[in-house]
């Protein structure tokens, strides 16, 4: 009897350990999805904040280029006219304040009531603008208590030196209103470790222990950071938080540096879904183990009762002892075979159900990931072009040039139709479908792409080496998808050379069999050539070019669907070179 209960106890202990292991495995598996979705939320929120602030920087640069502020700084303009100009732009853009100062920071014109503007401005953004560059900083306004982010753009004299400064201040509270209702708590800390931007008001001006507030926080009441207990699991930073009803108690802590605005983004992703999934997995395994144990226990009880009954019959009927023993042995052998067959059938059915469920889930996740990543990556360039054409059209209308404005609006319509074609192709690519492959002029494809990126190349300062072929070079492919491939390669080259002197982008078409398209740049080259076509592999910083690591992977699949090939190498003289090989349109394709 003691041995029997010991076996039961050991089985229960083993079932408990197996349940705990299954629960931990389910939690760890769910944690991957929680981290992926959290990184996506943090990345999108950070991109949105950087984009919104960038609009104020563009406003400062645009005002610095206007003749009215330049004339006022030179002593030839009227302060009332310049102030009216600043007020009009502040009302259109929602700026907190706009100032025009001389080189020493003395305010010459400003928005707001007369006498309300400061006499002189000073700060790191002013010092940066004096050096001829766009400066930025953040601070708390002691008078109003507003959190301001300032951009200072220099005004250059005709001879070249800086003679004045335009300062645009943005109210961060107005920017936060766009994402205050997001379910994920996101906050941004400055170099002093103090929360300066957040979608939860209770997080503002919190600081970690031992952090002292700098001058930019004067006028604000700094608060201690909420209590939390960090815990490392699966290489991740998990927090047990006591932060109130709007902060998750168990959270995954994610961070992302934003050097473009001088802050660090942080997010607290709730672990409740992962914990629930782990608990469900543990409960399911525990129930399965207990059910299987109960089945074995009942079976053993049945066999024990049968043995006792056979023993009684054997002792009562000694004459039939041999026959009973023989039949009992045969019955036991049959029971063993039957039990083995039942157990094997149940194990095979369970394995088949698990495999089917895993395949269905993997297919759903793969299709959803390809569709969302393709739309996010491929619509960015046409949207930026539409924005540029819209701004140009507005400028032409202000200059009373409706014909030029109509041309820009017509280009916006063309780009919108092109975006529709891109969406259809991306949807077809995600479903492993494609439009019929036909004859495409490769030179015309390159010209179309260069037209889209012409403004961006001029802004970054990239020189172009490109000579269009004298005659059409026809290849097998789809026009929109081939434009997508060329646009990815050209955009990656421009991103790689951003901020580098002597940046040159070279494009060449070599007719033949196959036809080769070569795109080369003078950037830093490829760090890991073997991984450049892997999905989600990227060396770009968020905020610089909004890279997600899917462009080259999608391009690789598109070129393969045309029956071609694509490869990337480092050039001996520096930079990278990508070669796309395509079949000529007149070549016969083997079935």
C-alpha cells in the first residue's frame, strides 16, 4: 500500500513540474509577440513625435528664407509687418510662439501682445544658429509653465554670414493630445533622465533616484519615479510596477534612443496577455496529466480486482487452475496490446492536431506580417512626393501661377493612382499572386524613380551619375513592381550617403543576356553582405529614414518572380553596388 501511494505522489509531482514548464514555455512564447507589438507601437509613436516636431523645424527654415525677416534684420523692414507675418504662420501651424532676433539674440519681432515677448533670447538653440546650423532645445517656460520645444534657424546675409535668427517654439502638450489615448504608456526622457514628454500626465517630470534637474526644468515640480522592481527573463527587462490605475502592474520595459530630438523613448507593455496564455498552457497540461493519471489508476484498479477474483477462483477450483492461468495470461496479453494501440492512436491524433494548428497559425501570421510591412514601407515615398507637390502647388498659387499649380496637382493625381497600383501589387505579393509579366522599358522605369527622388537627392546633397539609354531596353517584368525594386535600391543608396561629403549615386544599364541594372553609392558599404536580403534586417536608425528592414527582402522576392537575380557587394573604392539581372523581353522562358 505504501509503495502504491508513493508512486501516485511521484506522478503528481512530475505532473506539477511538467505543468510549470509548459506554463513558462507559453509565457516565453507569448512574450515574443508582446515584445514585437510593443516595439512596433514604440517605433510608430516615436516616429510620429519626431515627424510632428520636424514640421516646426521646417517652418523655422522657411521663415528664415523669406525676404521680410531678412529685411527687418538688415534694418530695412517694418516690425509690424514682420510680426503680422509671424502671427499668421503661428496661427496656421499651431506654434506656441515665433520670434525674430538679431545675431545677439535681441528680439526684433514676435507673436503675441506687444510687450509680452522677452527682450532677448538665449539658449543652446540660439548658440547653434549663430554657427549657421539649425539649433534645437527644450525647456519649461517659467511664466506659463508650458513645456516648449524650440527650433532656431539662421538668416544668412547675401555675403554668407549669419545676420539674424528665427525661433519657432512648439507646445508639447498640444502634440501629446494626438496620442494621449494610446493604450500603451509611452514616455520620453531627456539627457537628465527626467520625463519631458508622455501620453500619461502622471508620468511628466518624474525622475530616477539620484538625478538632479537641469536649468531646462526650472518652473516645474520634479517628482520621484514610481516604485518598480526590475526582473530579467528571457533576456528582457520586466518590471513589477506600482504606478496607478493607468500603468500596467506587470510590464515589459522597452527603450529606443531618439538622437534627432535629443531624447530617449520608453514604453511599458502590459504582460497580462502573456501571463494569461502561460496560465492557460499550465492548466491544460495539468488537466491532461491528471486525466491520463486517472485513466491509469482506474485501469490498474481494474486489473488488480481481476487478479484477485481469478486468484479466488483458482483456489476454489484447483482442477481448472492450469486452464484459468492460461486464459488469464492470454487476456493480459490482449489487454497490453489493446492499451498500446489506444495510446499510440491518441498520441498520433494529438500530434496531428498540434501540427495542423501550428501550420494554420504560421500562415496567418506570415500573411499579416507581409501585408502590413509592405504597405508601411512602399507608401512612404509616394506620400512624401505628394506632400512636396502639394507644398509646391500652394507656393505657386501664392505667386499667382495657377498653371504651375495645376501641373503639381496633376502629379499628385498620378501619384495617387500609382499608390493604388502599388497597394494592389503588394496585396498580390502577400497572397503569392502577381499581375501578368510583360515587356517593360527598364530605362523608363529608372527615369520615373529618379523623378520621385529628385527633391530628396537635392536636399541630402547627392550627385547623380546617370545616362539614359539611346533606345528602349525591354525586359520581362511588371512595371510597378520593377519600379518598386529600383526605388528601394535608390532610396537605400541615398540613406547610406546622408551626411557624407562627395556623395554620388551611380545608375547604369548594361544591355545583354541578361540585362544588368547597377546601382552604386559612395556610402560606408555593407556591414554584413550575407544578411542584407533577410527580412527585418536593417542598419538604419529610426527617425533618419524610417527603415524596417523589409525593402531588400521584398525586392529579392520580386526579382525572383521575374526570373531574375539580385546581389549586393562592397566596392573596392568604397561604397556598395547592387546588381539586378533581368531577362530580355524577347528571350524564351523555359516552362
